């Protein structure tokens, strides 16, 4: 079996040969930027989004349920947690491909989660999209990028915008 993978950092395409058991995570290193690329090759052969794992770390509002339901309808395996120390525990247990991390106005707990993720081995770190209030400060944006976030989604995001950003980071 072969799969074409795109490095999320430098956008280089490369081909994977062989397979990894369904649900397993494989780490490859991009031949251009040499950064780790986490993939689930057998899952992609089986249909893509259906096997991608998304962890939604939110504040437990009705918006959390709406986002989780939207992602499930799109075929993602979704788990929810609150933002804080337990987020890192759930990341270790669930091994998500993507962490949607709510960044409350004060932002400290979300920043702590991003800092904690940097201590994880590269092959275990999920990609991260930060969900922020619409008035997110520019200094917060640069800080979350410096801590490894792959982008931000302002609240409230349109359904199509949310799904597009999730798909673009995962595929």
C-alpha cells in the first residue's frame, strides 16, 4: 500500500510504502525540513477522517457540545475535556491527531497546556489549533505560535470555517 503524505510544516509531499496496523501511529521525518510527521497510514487507506482523533479542550459550554457534534458528523473520533492539567493527561491517554484548545480571555491555562506539550516526545505531540475569543490580542497569537500551535480559530467560528481549518491541519 502507498499513501501520499504532506508535511504540515513545509508542505513537501512524500509517499509512504507499506502499512501500519489500524489505529497505530507512525512517525516519519520529512526529508526536507526534518521535522516529525505523525500519520496513521492504515486509517487513511480506510477513509481518512473516520479514524482521525480530535481532542476538544474547552470550557464546557454548549459551544463545546456543538463543536464535538459537528466533528463527529464529519467522521472524526472526538473526545472532550476541560482546559487545564487534565488536558495533558487526556493527550497522553487518547493520543489525538489534533488538539482543539480553547484559550480563555486570560489565557493562562491554555498557555500552560501548550508549554506542557513541548515536554512531550515529538512523536506524541498532536497538532494544535487554538480557539480564541474574537478580541484575541496579537501578542497572544504570536505566543501560541511560538509554543507550537498550528493556527487559531476565532470564536464564534462558522461551521464551515471550523471544519476547513481542522481538515487543513490534519490532511
